[in-house]
């Protein structure tokens, strides 16, 4: 495991920024860390890098104490607050940081122009950072984070200041990093970005991890199945409720007392093919449901699991009470 | 990166910053302007005095000494100002802006960052002090053929005063904001300055209480005491014997050698505490 934390906790006075965080990130993973503003994402990254001392708990990075110089040469970091010295040119800035990484001069000379080109700043290498726009500053910060060919990169909202093209470029960059076996810890609010780049995701809320898993696992946990079948009676539909909550196409719950199809014997209108949505706990029950429907004499056209989007999941998680 | 190399990289960065922000040029140009002005002024006045006091070389000694002490005192003051102004923002400012985050997450230890910044600034300040003092003494030597006693020790003491102030300012920056640190260090300097006077006058009036107040404040802030000792060592013996300082810049009695040792220890301890505070702080 490249990153491991155990009951990591940080309080600032009365504010609990991170509350018993336990997670691990393996080599080569692209790990997405999601949560609303103030959830403790930045504080977590800072604890993992040794910038902030935990109040309690433990964190290990590449099997060392966070911040240990023995490993920091293999770690890259783009801070959330990407402010860099205004008096340096982009080229000098990267050279300074290359030196701090202990990179020999030849390597710095070879890598810096390549990285500047990679983040789209090749023609601005000689401009002072003070003249840079916000997005350009973020790009140069990204180049800085990759300067040492890191094994592990922390990106704290790397696209917050970028234009749509820049976002696309960062997405491609993360794909490249993954292909090269680099582990990425990504804090982001852009769920679509996380959805296409991350292998595994944790959703944090008030300093606690409330969901963690691969994207597939998370979006499968609460799955909706769309069922299209003919010859369904209301009784059969009500029988479905043992697996989850069924919603007819008309927008009401089947079991609602006010439902117009309470009468168990009546066949649902539009007998040719009814469409209903069933919210189930896991996909594992799909064969059972299909079997039940067939045995009840329904003619099944489709039992199609509907993955919810990460955004929908995020919203649901945020609405949940403690 | 081993200990020395990391500190040297950070020291190099402070030097680069001073250069890129044109601070080096400003100091160089204004320092040169100061020396030229001093040379012209001293030359004119010395010629004038010599005309009026023809004959007695001994009588020329007193006004010449006055000019040397005034010039060195001005440099001493510039050194203190520069010590604070160059260092007060170096840590506090980088913490506030967040630029420190990309530095301390490099394969460095935090102490290397503090010591490296101290090293870079101390070196620049030291070179400035030595060059300015030496140039001033050279100007006086060329024009009047006069060299005060113990010039090397005196310059060393002025450098030490600069380092005391510099280190205190770096120490403040690891805990306080830039502005607060600046205010605190200048206030302490002002306090030590006043205490120096209380001690001087107390010793003339043989008031032990006044002398003790001066000593206690010098222990809290051993900056002005270094100048007092430097001034005392530079005085011509016959002026020393008068029992009080002939110029407002001089010293009738000198802080002891123990005070110098104390100032060195003070600097070392302040730097160690700065490292400790910086180590423990969330960035
Ligand atoms: N230095 C600090 N002093 C006091 N409170 C802090 C400090 N840093 C963070 N906090 C608090 O800790 C909590 C978590 O902050 P953090 O910056 O980690 O959130 P975040 O998840 O990164 O939010 P965002 O999405 O806005 O970046 C917040 O309530 C914040 O007010
Ligand atoms: Mg944040």
C-alpha cells in the first residue's frame, strides 16, 4: 500500500476537520477523494504530506512517516493554494524545485522544457509567474508536481482554475500517469472528471468516509432496474416490493394506498408492455426477480440495471442524515 | 539530500530572490551613494577644520573620531533595518501565501529550510556590513590618516548585532504574521536602545539601579549592547579616560565580554527555537 491511514483525526480548536479516517491506496491506483467544501479533503492531503500534524491516528506514506525526506523525492504535490513566487520565471521556478528534489543539472535541463510543453506553457517559459493567469499558474504547478517522475502524486483540485481544454488535458495526463503506473491521489469537485479518471473513490462528509470503493461498486450499491414486461398484474408487481421499492412509469409507488392499481386482480392498463423501475440493494437479486416474474406468468422483455451516475450518488449521500 | 546541501539550496534561493526582486541592486546602489556622500562630506569638513585648528594634530583627533563614530553608527542602524526588512517576510510571508507548501514537501527537513534561509540572509547581511564599515574606515584613513582602535573587532560586533536582530526576526516569523514580527522586533530594538542610554547615564551618575535596568534589557535584546561595546573599543584612550562618551554615538562604559558571548548564545538559541517552532507548526 502506498498510502495507509488509520483513524486519522485532525481538529482545529472545536472544528473537527478530519474524523477517524481509515483508508488505503494501492500502487498504481488513481484514487478520487470527493466531498463538499470543508469536508476535510485538503487537511487529509496535508496530513499525508507531513504539512499538518494529525491530532490522533496514524498515516503512512510509502511505508514511511509522512514528510520523511527519504520518500519525498518520489512524491509530487500540487497544492490547492497554487501560489508560487511571482519574481521567478516558469523556467527558473521549475529549476529551483528541481534542485530541491536534488535532480542533477542535466536532468533538469532535459525535463523542464518537456514538462512546460506538456502543460501548454512552452512559449511562456521566460515570463515571470507574476504575469501568469490563474490557470497558467495551476499548469506550472502541475509541471512542478511531475518534475521528479514521482511514484505518487497528490493533486488537490488540479483543474479548479482551468478552461475546458485544460480540464481535458489534465484528464489525459492522469490517464497517462495511470498507464505509467503512477499512483494518483485526486481531490476534486468535478464528478465527471473523477468518473472518467479514477479507479477507486472515497466520499467524505464532515471528515468521515461515508462511501469507499471502485466506481462500479459504488454506483452499483444502489441500483435501479428497469423492468419491461407484459401481462403483469398488480399483485405480481406488489410482489416485487420484497426486493425493493417499485415505481410504475406513472410516477407513483405501487404499494401506495392511493395507487389506482391497488386492486390486486386488475391487469395493469396498457397490457402489452408495462414499464416500471425497481430500486434494489444489489444486482445479485436480478436472476431471482427475473425468475419470479416469469413464474408469475409475465412476459419479460427487459430487466435492465440502471447505473446511477456518480453525481447522483454524491447528491444522495449528501442528503443522507448521519 | 544531506543536511548541508539542502540548506545551501535554500540559501541560494534567498539569494536568487534578493537578486530577482532587485533588492541586491537597490542595496548596492544606495550603499555606494551613502559612502560617496560620506566621503565628500568628510573631505570638505575635515579640510575646513584643519584650517581652523592649524598646528595641533592631537586636537584634530576629537572631531575626526566624532565623524567616524557617526558614520559607523549610521551603518549600524542600516544594518539593523536591513536585518529586519529582509527577513521578516521570508517565513511568515511564505506560510501566508502557501508557497512554503511546495518547498517543505521536497526531500528536505524543515530545519534545513529555516537554517538555509538564515544562512542566505546572514551571509548577505554580513557582507554588506563588512564592506560598508571597511569602506568607511578606508575613506577616513585616506582623508585624515586616522584609524580607530580595534577596527576588526568592532566590525565583528556590528555584524553580530545584525545577526541578533536577523535571527529574532526569523524566529518571530515562524509563529507570528509578517507585520506583527516587524513590530515586535523594532519595539525590542527601540527598548534596547533606550536601555543602553539608561545604562550609560546610570554609570556616569553611579546609579546601580539604572545600570541594572540597562543590563536586564540588554539580556532580553542584546543588540544595542554590541554597538556600545564596539564604540567603546574604538574610542581613543584619552577620550575613554574622560569617563563619559565624547559623542552621542560612543560609550563611556562598555558591556563586558560576557555580553558578547551571551549575544552569540542568544543567536544560536533563537535559531534553535525558530527551527523547533517551524517544525511543529501546521503549514
Ligand atoms: N488552518 C486551519 N485553521 C482552522 N480551521 C481549519 C484550518 N484548515 C482547515 N480548517 C477547517 O477544517 C475543515 C476542513 O477543511 P479542508 O480545507 O480540509 O476542507 P476541504 O474538504 O478541502 O474543502 P474545499 O472543498 O473547500 O477545499 C473546515 O471546516 C475548515 O474550516
Ligand atoms: Mg480543499
